[in-house]
C-alpha cells in the first residue's frame, strides 16, 4: 500500500515537477544513515547488502537489519520490526569499472514492482537512487559522492549517466 508521501511523488511526476522535491525527507535521512553503515562493508566484502524500510507498530519509520547478499544480488529477510513495508534498499558492492554498477538494474526495478514497493539503491560511486515501482522510473536522489564512495571508484568512467530513467530507457541503456 502506498503512503501519502508516495502519492505526492506521483502528483509531482504528473505536473512535471521534480519527484525529488516531493520525496520524504525522513525516508532519505534514514536511507543515508543505513547506507553510511553498510556501504563500507559492501565495498570491503564486494557484496550487496539489502533490507527494507517501513513503519513499525507505533508508526515510526524504521529500517530492517541489513542482510549480506552476493556480488550482484541480495534477497532481504522478512523484517521482524516492520509492520508496513514501503521500500527495499540495497547496495551495489565494490566498484568494478562497469558503469552498470552505478545505476539500478532492470531486475532491481522489476523486483520492487513485483513486491509492490519502491526502492533505494546505493552505488559504489556514492549515488543514491530512488525506484518508483508504480511509474517504473528511477531517479537520482543525490549524485556521485553524496554517500560513501568506494576508494577504487573512477568518476570519469560513468560520465554519461542520466539523473533519471524510465523502465524502457533503462532496458535500452543496459542493452547498448
């Protein structure tokens, strides 16, 4: 079930406003805290880490404990502290020279859509992306270096990355 905040994002898209202006400041702040904790582990171990955010029984916005995944996949456990899940989150592991690690994948979008939730993705370059699974659009909440960055990251390799992509654009981008 979408929260009122997510409804605002849809309105922002429909009137042409930036969806990031309507984003929940509390969600973004929480995700920055979570990613600050797990990005260094993700780089060090070259593994994705993942979990969920949502509301606990008291209506507080909380994150589930992060689960260690594989090099290019992660399946979060069912959270014990969340009553209503609103989004997934995951990292993309260590930098490997592939610009694809700097953008949420088609599978990331499809997975969130299948669960009926949105998502947040942190990249080795320190970007944070928001996955809107209803409209099937990804948008950068913040660009290179706004989150912890893998020391091996080379910022000029990914100069052609846009600030947002529709699902179809993402499919085309990954197939080029």
